[in-house]
C-alpha cells in the first residue's frame, strides 16, 4: 500500500445517491480535521469497490493509503496487517508504552496481537498529525483474522480530533446476520448496499449498451440481474446484438454473471451438507411455483423426511440469512442465491431432486405441479409428458401456473410447430398473469408456429400496455387477419385490442375501422358486445341518437343518456363471455361514460375491480382501477379517485404497464389540480407525458394538459391556462383527444374570459351546448349556464349565474358548484356589489374546504378578504395583519413574482388600482422593492410566531 495522489476521472454511479452522500459526509469530516470510520457492506457484485474508488477519486486534500485482499493462496499470518504497516510512508514507530491509557471500549485481542494493533493505531495518529489521511481497505473480509481484528481495534479509536478516516469494504451476508469478516468491525458505523432499483438498473444498462437494448430485453435483463450492477455489466459485454435487440432469446444464466453467482454460492459453502440439500429441494420446488412465491414448507418437510434429513436442518440457513421460513413458504432472501445454487449443482443431482419432488406431489389437485417436476427431471424430448402438461394447462388454474406448464410442455415437444404454439400460449398466460417480462422471453423462443397470429396477438397486447400504441394496433390487426380462419374468439379480442389502441391514440377513424372488422354474428352470442360495437360506431360515426339508443342496451336497467367522455376502452382477456366477466364490465363502464351516466360508470368500474381481484386476470388490474378512478373523478369524489388511481399506478409499475401508468398519472394530475395545487399537478402531468409522447397516448396527454391548466386557474393564472387549453379544444394539429375535449371546455371558457380572450371561446361554448343536449352528465347543464354567464352582457350575467346554481343544487357535486359560486362572487365584487359578493364567496370557501380543494379554497378566501370580510385563520401578528384584505392579496401575488398586469387579471381590477395598493403596501411594510417584499413574506411563512 502506497500513498496515492493520482487524479482519476470520477466514476458515474447510478442509484447510489444516499451512499455517495454518506461518503461525502465522511470526507467532509476529514477535510475539517476530524477523524472517523465507515464500513461498506454488500453482497457480491453490488459495487463496494466502486464506491471505495469513488471516495479515493474524490479526496485530494491529503495522502490516500489503499490496500486490497491478496489471493487466498498468498495469505500468511498477519498478511493483511503487515501489508498495511509496511506501506506507510515513514518507518514504523516503536510500540507505545504499556502504560498507555486504556480505551473505554477495550477489545479482547489474541495474545501477541495487542502490540501490533497498538502500533497500527500509533502509526495512524502520527500520520494524521501531519495532514488529513484517508485509509481505504477493500475486501477486508478476505484478510486473516488477526489483521481484521487489529484494523477494527484501531478504527474504533479514531477520536474526533484525529485527522484520519478509515473506509473499509467487507462482503456482507445476504440477509441481516453478520458473517465472516464483518465480526472484527462491530461497533463501527456501517452502510449496507442494497440492489439497484429498476430505474437505476435501466439507466446503467442504457449506458453500457449505448441504448441499443430493446425495452423488453432491458426489462428482462434488469429482472434477471436483480439489481446487481456487476451482472448487468457482464451481460452487456457478452450478449450478441441479436440478443440485445430481442431477435434471439437470452441465455440462462446470463453470461458474465459467473463470478457473482460463484460468490453467492460460496456464501452457502459453510452450511452443513444436509442444510444445503434441503436448500436444493427449496430451489427445485420453485420450478412449479409462481415467480417469487417461494417453496411450500410442507413439501420441503416431506422431502427432507424422504431424504433422511434432520427436521431442524433448515435452521443454519435461516441463521445465516439465506432463507426465510414463515411456516407456510420458504423463500430465498435473494433470488441470486437460488440461481447460484442451481448453477453449481450437477445436472444429474438436480434431476434426482426433481424426481423425488414429483413423487411427493400426490393427489389430483397437484397434477400440474407433479407434471412440472417430472418435466424438470426428464432427460430428453418426451411427447407424452408434453401432451399431459398441455392438457393440464387447460384446466381452470392461475395463469402463472398455466404459463409454467405450457413452457415446460414446449421444451419437451420435438415438433417445432407444436413447440412454437405452446410457447406462444405460455406467453399469453404469462401476460394475463401479470408477468410481461416472462411473456416476452417466451415469445423470443418461438421459431415456427402453425398459426403465427397467436404470436402477433400476444405481442400486440404487450405493446398496448407498454409500447407505442400505433405499433400495438398494427400487430393486433395483423393477428386478427391471421387468426380469423381458425380462432374466432381471439380474432374478436385482437380487434377489440386494436380499437383500444386507436382510442388511446385519439384516432376515431382507426377506432371505427377496427370495430367494423369484428365479424358478425359473434362466435359466441353476446348481445351486450354487439350493442357496444354498433353503438360506439354510430356515436363516433356521427349518428348520435342511434348510437346512444344502442349503448343503453349495454347498461343494466335504469340508466340512460350519453356523451363522449374520458375513460379508456377495455381490452378483452379472452375469458368466457358473460356480463360479470371483467372485460364485459369494463365495456359497460365505457358505454356509461359515453352516455354521461357517471354513477353507472362508477358502479361498473367497482364491479370490474371486484371481479379482477376475485378471478383475474392480473393484467387487467391497473385498467380496472383506472376506469373506477376516472369515473369517481367525473363524479366529483376526488379523494376516492386519488386512492384508486394511486393503487392502480403501483399495480401498473409492478406489472410493467407503462401506458396504463401514464393514464393513471393523468388522473392523479387532475385530482391534484383540485387538491394539491400546480406543483403536484405538474409533477404528475410530467410523469404522464414522459410515456404519453413517445407511445402516442393522446388521451393521457390531453388529460394531463387539462390538469395543469386547471391548476393554473386555481392559482390565479388564467392566461397560462387559456394558452394550454385553446389548442386542445379548437381545430388544428394539436387538437386534444376527441373524448376529453368537451369536459375541458368549462375550464377553457373561464380561463379565456379572465385572460381577456372571451371572443375566442364563443365557438367552444356552442359545441359544448350541443354536447350538453345529448349527454346525461348531471353537471353539464350547470357548467353550460356558467359558461353563458361568463360570456353574457352585464345585465344578463346574474340571471345566468343563478340558473347555474339552480342546476348545481339539483345535480350535487360540491366542487363544480363551488367554482360557480366563486366566479359569481368575483363578478359581483367587480361590479362593486361587495356586500352581495360575500355570500357566494363564503359558500364557495366552505364548499372548497369540504371537498379538500385547498388551493381553490385559498383563492376563494382571497376574494372574500377583498370583499372586506375577515377569513378564519388569517394571521393576526404577521406583517400582513397591518394590510387591508385587498392589499394582502396584492402583496401575496407580487411576492409570487406576478407583474401588475397579471395581478390585475387575477383580481379583476385595473393595473392602476394594483399600482396604487402596491405603493401603500411598500409604505406600510417598510420595504422598497418587490424582492424585499417577497423575502419579508417568506420569512413570515417560515417563522409565523
């Protein structure tokens, strides 16, 4: 180990912000002349050495002493410690006197080691007295025991005044228990590295491959690597271009992972033979289990008894942190442990284990698991066993189980065509079961299939949820054409999926084209589906009255009305037909939204969600939650919409459905425009746009833009809101989604009038009037009356507002009614009818507070103050308490950066009035500029007392 002053280019480490901050804290202490220590622990391949090198690269204020473990065959007694001591830049000082003051936390050192450990401590003190010293020891777990003990002894005695920092990396156990090499450093600050998250893994892989990896391949690589950067690096270096592009299947295990898997396997070497055998049973048992669920504890107990193992032989693995046994399932604490164990075990031994497990899986309810284990034990192609697996996969079972059975059946099939067909069927079940990565992996293994339409069908469904929807539409139309001669059911489903893609794109002609291709009569009689197809085609084809009559046939009794609205058309799941099937219920919800029957849409969405949770498929969960959340949003139940949309977003991320995540983000942006304000709405809208743009999701983009514009209105920025909304509503290349335009018109009219662009909104109101005449949406008549009030001459305005409020009283909907009260009160105040304005403004404030519309409530409170009425909660001791209500509003707006003209637009006064009040504000508060005013109000908000 020698002093290091070499300047290196810093490494870029993804997903390690917290760890890098901890390292910087240690180095900052050292630069300030204070000592310290930090132990970096991590399982193999997670970047201990990379972080150590980063610390060395970042520290240039003094010498850096570095030592790494020597190969095992070169280790001698005290070799690690001798390497450290002999590398010092000065001769080793004499051992300190035996009368040195003992430490308060004295270590018990092996006889003969204490003088050397004290010598090391004295050396560090001597070097640190000159210049701050950084000591870096990599892989200290591989040092001899005495060297580790001495280093730990010295590191624990680095007092704050000692200018020495020690950074040590050791191999961590996979779970929570300490392992060899870490024992010597007990009591020192430790930082355990975890796997990279999905975003960091994907970013690293993009950097390693220059972005050449297909998105599906990237997702699968990240899942297989389990957040291990060394595995990702090795795979990126050794995969072929065809494998990275998805044209060839990925090898298993991933190339380049050998060293990491060997290190994981070595963690199990210290366990007893019986324990390792039982772990092998657990690893093999997971072949017939869904991914990540672990192995059946009862099956493992029976396997251990059959192999003559001690019942408690799993306990050493639990103590070592290799597995977790909750009494029902036995799970490996890290997926790479299982992979490493299977890789190291000879094939013949693995087959013997599978054969034993197959014999233990008795009973008719275990037919499929038994066949899977038999398939794993098979030596060669076995057509009879393959056929048995395929038959077992037709029984009603979870989609994940059926995918496993069909994949094994394909591997045992010697006929290439049959093999491809079974891989395609397995991929479909993997997708339905919520595992799109596995589905893509299975599709990559298809070479020859008798009906290639099945492969296009699954690829289209995958792209519909996580890819450009234009590509999904073309794939599904191709699949429908190929499937038509021999698979009528999937043909219909493919065409419904193509219509879904066109709907998401905002392409009404393409939607009509896909719907028009559905063959009639349907292969399975389904009057509701036929009515849905004909009704949607009629509505979008300009035959509104006929279409609405047909769509009413899709709804349960006691529903009616219409209007194109938001929402998303459902993808069928190739499930049995029936009104209670999730896909049928989702279509019912869409029909209800198109009709304007908002409550019926919510009921259908709730039933669809219950059906998916009870019976699956898992792939429809984000969509069911999205439909329900959007319906609740339209009904004005924003808190419930937020809860369901948040759950749907988590499900979409878990299931790899980025398109659904974008739609759900747009719904959350709309909720935030009511509850959370512009910053929250913008955050969700930006997240929605990140995929909405590249994937062509016009509906999600329209809803997100509407949300940001509504948030602008809430915070008094009508000009910005109008600029966002005009391109969505009026004709032109940027026109918004056909189903979301009309619901956004009331916001456009409000923004246009407040921004001085009322004349431009007249055409939109005429179209909204025609829409209102056709829809059953209970809020539409009130919103139309409000729009007319905003555009009406002064002598008609009050009557129009009263008409709108009467409609609100009949329809309910607290938020929309409060918006009308706010605008009415604002107009009255502008007309200098201040006393009359207080009533509507007071009602608006209470209604906004009741429905959780915090920012809107603030706007109503400001108007109420301007009308001369104190608002509960106003500050009584801060600087604003000395201002009039109107001065307070102007001061707040100016502090936010608004110009006099912008403030005038927000408050419905003239710029001259704003200038007059602002001069008085400056005089009362004793400030001389807008910057000083902003600072004063900022200090007041941070220190209200």
